[in-house]
């Protein structure tokens, strides 16, 4: 339906100034809805033509006021054309916004993303890990590079972000950035958090992720076998550096703690558990969930070995751990020396605890989940899926039961 727009100028007698002049008012009507406002210009009552809706005469003042009124007519027509061109509703509210510069402030993506990252930076060590900040910093970098790649711009109005934008961004991550499936999905998930902030603040009317679907593919987790753990334990390393890395790696293999959680341990984290034995009581930095882990003999031996280490005493740490980068570099040396054909990283120790050390040895998955500090049992179940050996052993028990049953059946038949 075509909007009906009318414009009328009149001298308002009820608003006369101190010298008796009337202010010139504008009445804009859109589909029966009115907007009236003053031009801030005044005219003598006898010099205003109500029929022509303009000032009489050809004086400089008359020409100036009438030119201004013509300009207002053109402005209203331009606004009407702009609304139609942009497929925006032609109503009195939109006219008012454009006439008086009340249009909603344009919100750009990059400052919103950067503000989010700045808040995380302020809370690192309190609510967030440094790795979280690093992840979002990289995500913002990829977003900016995508804007340049796709649109040749350094920023974009958030209202321009739609389903096509997200699909193109995902394509960019997979093709140009050469990200693997799960990495691309994680970056998109990070971006989705920024969109959720915009939605929560009512800066967006529609969620561009509404029809978007992505799926994290399950990755087979690498872990060490009993034989591989034993080869690391028994190896006599010639350097103190590799011996230290080996010991702390084994500590993680028998506690399930991630690198950052081992690094944060102090003697105060060790206390007596419900069974009267020593336990580690801590919280995972990544999820803030509690981890309560009984200390096994090999774990206690490592704690005792480094009890008087200068770094432990000086920094009030349980173990003298190196940087994660150095740990992983030296673990590759250890893998080569021990002839372990796996990409050995510190995090493999956590996988090893979940599989070889606990689940394979019959520790219930619920107990393993608690020690790992998982918030959901589903997370722990990923480890259970890779235990082909355990499946084989369980099925062998079942097979033996059926063999025994068949033997007894045959005996009954022959008697």
C-alpha cells in the first residue's frame, strides 16, 4: 500500500513572540499520523499568506524564508524516496528519525568484538584462562582478515551480518585459512558469542545463526599404552632437563591434570581424603569444576622427589614445571629416545590417565569423570569409546559365559 504523505506550513497565532510575530510551523502527515514542529522562524501576521502557505512579498526576508520552506519540502520528498529505496516502512516515526537525526547509532562489529576481548583480558586469572583470551584474539584477527578478503572493508555494520555472511566466513576459514573442521567450527562458535551479545542488547532484530548448522567431528584421542608408560618410567635419561619433564609428564599421567592445573598446584592443594589417604583437591582452570584425585604411589614419589627443589620453595609450587612450549618440545625428544611412535604432547598424559590408567583397569567411568573435573559424563564417554582392548576383554567374559552354558547344555543332552 502506497503511503500518503502531505506537508503543510502555517503561522501559529497561539505561539506569538513578545513583539507579536507568529512562528512558522510545519505539519507533516503520513497515513493520517501527524508530526508538528517549529521552523524557529517568525513572521508578521499580515505578511503571511495562509492560502499559499508562504510569506508575502519579494523582500530579502521573504525570499529567505520561502527558500527555506522549499528546502524543507525537498527534504521530506528525499526522505520518502530514501525509505522506499531501502525497503523501510514509510511512517511518521521513520520521518521523525531522519528529520531530526534521531536514527539509531550505527554499531560496527570490530569495536563490539574488541570490547568483548578487553573484558576477558581484565578477568584473566579470575574468570578466564589466558588461553581463552588468546583464542578470542585470534578469532577477531581472522574476522578482520575475512572482512578485507570478502568485502574489502576493515569493519561492518552488525545489521549487515546475515546467514550468507556466516556461510562465507566459514568457507574462508576452511579454504583460505586452511582450518580443519573442528577448528573452523570453534572460530564460528566464538563469533556466535559476539552475535549473542548484540541480540541480548537488542542491537539486532534477527539472529543470523538461526538456520546455521555445524558439527564438531569426534577426534580419536591419542594416549599411551602400559608398555609405553613403562618404557618412559624405566628410561635412564642423561640430562636433568629430560628427567624433570619425564617426571612431571608421569605426574599428569597418574593424576589426569592438565598442564595449567599442574602448574597452579601448591602444597596446600594436598589434603586428607575421605579414605584417610592423601588426595589432591583443586579446581580446573578451564571449567572451574572441582577435581579430587587420590594420590597414587608413583605420584607421591614424584612429589617427594621435588619437595626441596629451589623453584618449589621460592615460588610455593608443588612441582618445578617448565613452560608448556618447552615441555612439549622436550617430550618429543623423550618419545624419540623411548621409541614411541606418537606425537607426544603434555595433554596426552591426561588422555592416558583417562584410558590406560583408570578405565582400562576397571575404574568406573563416573569416578574417572569426577577426577578429570568433567562437568558432563558425556565428555568422559569419549575416552571410553577408544578402548578396544577393554571392549575385547568384556566380550571375552561374555563369550566364556556362553561357552560354559553350551557345555552344560551338551552334558544335559548326553545324559
